[in-house]
C-alpha cells in the first residue's frame, strides 16, 4: 500500500473526521472507498465510449418525429 499526502481546508477535514468517528472509522478507509468509486466512474465512462465506438455500424432504422408514437 502506498501513502499519499493531501491538502484540504482544516474545517473540512475536521468535519470528515467527525463523520468517520460516528461510523467508527478513520479517513483512510473512507478515502480508499472514494478512490474506488472515482476510478470506477472514469473506467465506466471509458467503457461506454468504447461500446459506442463498437456500435457505430448499428442503425436504428428510420428517424422518428415527436409526433410518432
């Protein structure tokens, strides 16, 4: 596991610590969880882009207007 140093507003850090204390955790697991979610979103977006590139040849047929039901 690699250590990193972050900078943030003192009040924000204290608020985060209070939230984590109420959940009987420290900021480390909360930050690790955030990193996982953050990277999953980035990877998920790349996955959607890749899927759309692979499906460029697919046609939905004729275009529908707002009046078509």
